């Protein structure tokens, strides 16, 4: 990656384990795609009224040469 990984936490306690896991996954992405320019990861707490399941959402924004952008969001599905 040309730009260092940007990692942010929103309403979530910072955890060194989570930071390390995100760094490892980003390094794998960088190995897989040699055109990866930047990667931004946001770990967020979902809406407060959710009482079961995984209360977190992860957003991933990547910039890939030449000027393409990919955005991915992973959150809990409600049943």
C-alpha cells in the first residue's frame, strides 16, 4: 500500500487484538492486490436497540489504481 492503513473505532473500546487482526487482514489484501493504494477500516457499534447477536459493524474503503474505489460493509443480519 502506498498510504498506511487507517483504522478507526466509533463507540467501541480500542483493543490491541482487534488492531492486530485488522493489520494482518490488510496485509493479506495488499499481497493479493498489488494495485492497492489505500485502505480505511472503521469498526463501529450498531444501533443501541439491538440486544442480540454481534453489535458491531465493520466498514472497509479501499482505493485501487488507477483511481477506482471499493467500499464494503459487514453487519449483523436481523431475523
